[in-house]
C-alpha cells in the first residue's frame, strides 16, 4: 500500500499550510462542516477506526459516549508519545502537523467541543514549535478561531507541554496533568467521555487516530474499512526499531505481516546474526518468537497470537540480546515511571527490578524465579490503570519463553552471553 | 509464606531526597516572562488557572536555571494555589530541576531501543570524557549528565537530548568531539532531529 498519512512527509516544507493546501488540505474540514455533527460520528463509527494509541478502542464509539447534554466539552489529543519503541506521532506532528489540526477541528465539531488541547511530551520541544507555528498559520487563514469558514463553528486548539512522565500517556493521568496536578490515573468509571477534563465530557484521542479522521470524511467509511483486514481498517503507522538495519516509521495497511515489517521494511538483523524475539507493540506487550511472525500486524491477529499490537512499536532483538538484561532494562524503566499511586505497582516494580538486577549480576537463586512470577502476578490486574499489567509483562513473557536463560544465569553465576555481545554495537545505518 | 523479598530501602530509590532546601534569591518573573505567562493563562478556563502550572514552572526554570522555593512561591501566588500544590508538581515531573544544573544538561536515553544500540557505552564515554557520574554536574558548571528513559527517537538510537535539543545516532567514539563542539559552538553542535534537518536542507 502506498503511504497516505505519511505520503509527503519527506518532502521539503511539508509542514507548511501552503504545502498542505496544495495537497488537498482542509477539504475534509469543509466537507465535515457541511454535515451534521451526528453524521460525522456515524461516519467514523461506520469506518471502524480504532484508536491508535494502544488499546484499539473504536473511536466512533468513544465520541458517541461523550455526554452531549453537558457544556463545555473537550477534545484532548494525547501526544505524550512515551511507550518505549514508539515514534510515529512525532513524525506526524513534525512533518504533517496540519493533518492533526484538521483532525482535531473535525473531532471538536463532531462532539460539540469548542476547545482542543494537544498534550505533548516535554521532550518534543522542537516538535511543539512546529505544531504551534502550524496552529498560528491555521488561525491566520480562518481554519481555526471564530466562525470557521463561515460556518458559525468556533474552535480553539492549544498545545500543552508535559514535563517528563510516562504515566501522563494514560488518559485519566493525562487529564490530571492538564489540570495542573501530578500525572496519576483516576479510578474508572466514570470514563472521560462522561467526566473528563475539569469534570466535563471529554474525548481523549491519540495523534494518529485524529490524523485518520480527515481521510474518513473525505474518502468515506466504506473505502476506509476496505483498507486492511476486517475490523482493522485504515492505514497504520509502524515504528520499527531495535536490531534492524533500517529502523524507521513505515506506513501500510494492517494486511502487512510482522515478518515483512521486520525483514523487508526494517531490513532484518545484522549480517551473521539471527532474530531472537520481537516485541510487536511497545515494551508493555508480550514477546513473539521468530516463528510467530507470519501473521498480519493487525490488532486482532496479534492479539490472537498472544500479544498486542499496542502502539505498533516493533522492537526486533537478535541473538546478542540477553533476555534477563532486557527484562532488567525494562523494569528499570517501569520502576522509574511508576506514578506511585497504587501500592502493588509502586513497590512491586522496585522489587522486580532489584531481583532482576541480582540475577543479571549472577547473584540470583532458583527460588527468585518463582518470586518474580509471584510478584509480577500480584501487580497485574491490581492497579488503577494498565501500567501494572504493562510492568509485569516483560518479566512474565521473558520467563515464559526464556526461562532457561534465567536458570543459566543462576547456575553459572553470571550472564551467559559474551560480554562483547551484550547491547554493545550500534546497528542502524544512516 | 511471605512474598516480601529482603531488601534495603535505600535513599537513592525513594524520592524523599528531592527536598527544596534552596530558598534561592527573591524571585519574580521578568516583564517578558510575565507577559508570556499572561498570554498562557488565557488558554485555560478562568476558574482553572492551576492548569498553567507546568508552563509557569517552565518559565521560571528558563529564567533562573532551576526551581527554587521562592520561584514556587511566586508561581503559587500567580495561580492562586498553595505552595504545596506547586511543589507536588515540581517533585513529580523529571524535567524540573531543584538544584543548579550545568549550562548543558546531557540526557542519555537508556531504554530498550537505545540500549540495544549501545547507549550504555555512550554513557560510559560521557563519564570518561566529562569525569562525572550520571546525576552530577562538572566543577565548572558546564555539563550535567543524566540518564533518562525513552525519548521517543528509537529510529535514531542511541539518542541524547541536550537541554531541549536532540542529538541522534551518537556513537561512543564520537562523544569527545561532541563535547568539544558543544564547548566551542554551543547547541549548534547538535545534529537536531533528522525531520527538522530534512525540512531545511532541501
């Protein structure tokens, strides 16, 4: 499939309004404003668009659930792209920011919101500049602000910069952060569609999700659903990284297989190395083994194979990767990022990291393996948000597929891979 | 059976060490920053001034280099919330500094995709070149070295962020040259994000 969302991202000035207008920009907004808001929601529902942030929840349903009796309502765009291995929204915002702005405006019109906040992670400072400049341009030509294109519809978009918290990517934690508090999740229900930002009905959507909306309005729900397998329609951005020759963002339909993404698009592993494992959806999802990759990289197919598509962050790992080290690396991440609200996660991630560190150093005991399993099982499903399950996953999945590596660490009292192998050499050729 | 492993809870893990001992000099926004603040506050509903706490803190940090107790007081007064509310936020988010930092804060991404591409060695090279450990600032106050979690640039691993700008695909052997360049040319020495570079070069 030819790229759609990223068709022009590598051309100069692709981020400017003039470039965007030359390529059919804001036509979808015009078309949307000629319809009724409910028609837009029905259209998005019919298209089957599923959220691109990780959960794959149908966007049209989310918008329908927004309580239309309460004013004001909000669209909040989740641009806090922090899942390890994910860098697709970054590309969209930096090289095609007007697509996101158009998607936000259509979303606001559909749910009857007048304000959209784009919550961008603090580390994307250069992206924020591009986005804010694009928003200014859009105001200047009447695509944002009061009485947009003479339709009587008002819409303001503001960029809100985060300050370094992975947990802010969780939708209710993001709302807390936007309200000027710590990014810690709320108890659900009520979901943001009923009680969201400032207690008002709110739709929280990922950047890539909103970028798909203009396509649906322009080309129709039927066309959109026909791109890709049933219930997994539309173009999808995949982030391929790790031990591949050509890491990058690749756009395709969800017919493409994980193997094609790793070996054809990503260029496969280095000369003389073999593929050991693939994480198909960011660090929070279970590992797939090399013989499990001949499946479509769709939400449903990856779930059927025992993992999740998540944010479509595909991390390939070759035979130089020690899986105990991998679990330790990821638990360092989760320990650091745990927001501290729920005890099982706050304490458990620390315990897991320390035990993994001990095993990786060669000071572990066999019973530590059961202890890991036990602690991980006592975090997953026992926290307010999905972070707990995410933090337990790297431990459980490496124990499941690579228990022998853990045992070898304990038995031999050291990491069993040659020191010169372990995560030492740059791979990507740029 | 107890599930509780025997472990020392050391001060390095718990964030209780992040106290604001530093009152700092008297703090108020410069007129420019006050104007910026007044513009930012209009983005939020009038009864939700607290929403502006992150941008308000960024302004204070850019003005003074780090967040002091006096800066917290100023921000709290402007937003109509308590000092504790502001300190709560400052102590949670990693991008706010409560101690003076170097002119260049070098953040090395240490998470998976960067790690499998040699981020550990980049950190080692930085330690050797700067003669400081992660978390420390050199004696001249020029460089601070920090290890951070995923920066979202996994296709150009290993990536480092210097202040607010990126430097991509940094190899350990290139570290001494980068440090020299930073001293000589400042942030112009950085590669920047490759998307920005693509946009400018053609």
